[in-house]
């Protein structure tokens, strides 16, 4: 029996002993094709020599220096690069160790900005059902995954949740896409008004919903409408690109495709591409300027904030993405994979929907297509699909997600951008 508290306490997973390119190998020598990048993490594939070399150089030079005493060259260079490549004036960067920490950091930055702007009454975030923002308590409170939240409900801050932009489930028969989008925006506006607009700090959403709905892109104009509401009521727009960002959807930031500039962006996963645990928050210039002119400090920090080796790895990832034109590859390969999934499974009686953007693709399984009725949650069909795939040497990411407040069955495909057509 393992001494690790694994996800399952009844079953110890196979032991991974190596990984190269598109494959992970276990201790029995079995190879698994990594069609999910772990959990949409390994965007460059495994053991990329440029990233390994950068990490090795950095660890030999300076493995750690506490951020309360020192900055480091890789952290400065990474922040400079992220700032240069981010949309608009999203040029202030806070480096953390993962996605949940990034979301928590963005929440606190938003709150401190409100306090220092003389708007201390603003303390409510609005978020969406069918969203996942992380497992720490603040991020879990923002998220709308009923199953993940339920046992911890007494520990969570109060977050009003509105409907996600999830056409397959939300758009009524005969309703136009524009009318559906307008209805979603009206619901958001009503939630802002109900909470008291002067009390609302921000609205948080994933550009393309990942783990709780299975690669669901927004309708055209949805985020423009969200931005307009945030501007109307003075809310900060906080975009969670932990899963959908860093090239996965075919542009460095998925939100760039919506023509909207958010105030805060949370990053993780693909930022370090699995080589190091690293996340980041990007904030618009005026937010940090307000703190600089006010208290002069962001009241936050972790022991591993801006870790030099994590920063060196993330910087090397950025270099590979640009040097090997992998963001473009994600767009092209994603279109091709989508076409092939639709050809293979589009008419399958238990496939309700195939969707996504770039190399973030989702398949929603249903008991019957016409009524879009999910399978019984007890069947845990998504988990069974994962096991079947693993037995055949294929990694796909299963998600219980939520459908109308109960668990549904979504399968996520998020392969490395280096995938070939043959893969
Ligand atoms: N936000 C989104 C959209 C995610 O998909 C995840 C992880 O799946 C997180 C936040 C949390 O990131 P982490 O697991 O690195 O804490």
C-alpha cells in the first residue's frame, strides 16, 4: 500500500518512469500516447532538450533565492517576455507555482486594488456554473463544479454563479445564437444588480471552459458583452487561462480571439508545460500603478513565488513556442483533429457533442442524443473511458463535469502541440 494520499485511496496508479515526445512510459515498459498532455499541461511534449538545458543551467547557477531578498535573472526575463507578448497593457506579472495560486493571487490583487481605489465595499466576485478555477478555497468558491464544491461548502465564500456560455446545453431549440448570448448577458447583469453593483469586485470566467464542461468555447460577442457590463458597473474582468491559454487554443491567449482586453489573467499548466510547477497573474498597468502610488506593496507572497528554476523553464517554453511556431501548429493540428473526431464519432449514438478550439477538444457523452440526457452519474462513464483508453496505451482526460447540477461525462483531448498527423 502506497503512503501517498493518491486521488484514489483504493488504487495506486501505474508508476511512470520516463517520458519522451508524445509518450509516457510505465515501469512495465508500456508506452502511453499522451493525447491529453496530462491535464492539458504538456504542450511541448516530454523531455524537450531546450527546456531541459535551460533548467539544468539555472539549477547549477542559482536554484533558489527567496523573493523577499532577491529577484533573479530568469524571473525578470520571463516577466519581460510575458508582458511584451500579452495583449494591451497587461504588463505587470506575478509569478506563482500553479493555477490555483494564480487565481487566488488575482482575487487578492483585485481586492487590494479596490481597497486602494477607495472602493472598499467591493468584495463580491461573480462567476459561472460549469467552471473550474482550482482546488484551494478561494478558487474552489469561484468554481461552479457542484461535485467538487459540495463537501467543502461551509468553507467557501459566497459567490453568485450565473449560467456559463454552453450552447450545447443552454441554447433552447429555435433560439438564435445572438438571442442566446443576449440572454446570458442579461442574466449576468441581473446578478450584478442583485448583488449591488457597488459591492461587486469582478467577474471571473475561463475563455474556453476546460475541466467542468469539456472544451466549451464562447459564442461570438459573448465576451465583448461581458466586458461592456464590467465597464458599465466598474467590475474587474478576471480571465482564467490556466487551461486554455499559452497557445492551446491556437493563439497565445485564447481571449485574444474574442477581441477583448481583460483586467487580470491567470495562467498555469502550459506556462511551465509540465517541466516545472509554475503559474502567473498578468494585471493591467493601472491596477499595479494604483498599489504603487498607494500602499506601495502587494500584500501577498509565497515561499516559492518567482522561483528561478521554474521561471527559467517557463522562459524556455516561451522560446520553444515561438521558435518552433507551435501556437500556429496548435491551431492547424486542432482543426485537423476536430475534423477527424467528427468523422469518427460524430454519428455515434452516445456522443452528444464534439467541440473545442485549437488543441483543447471535448467530447460529451450522453445516454441518447436527441434528449441530450446524460448517463447516470453512478456509472462514472468518463472514468471507465479513461481506464479503457489507458489499457490500450492512450491517455485521455476524463471529466465528471456538471450537467444541470449533476455529474456528466466529458472526455478532454489536449495533446502536445508537437503532435504529428500520425499521432
Ligand atoms: N483554472 C483552470 C481553468 C484549471 O483548469 C485549473 C486546473 O485544472 C486550475 C485553474 C487550477 O490549477 P492547478 O491545478 O495548477 O492549481
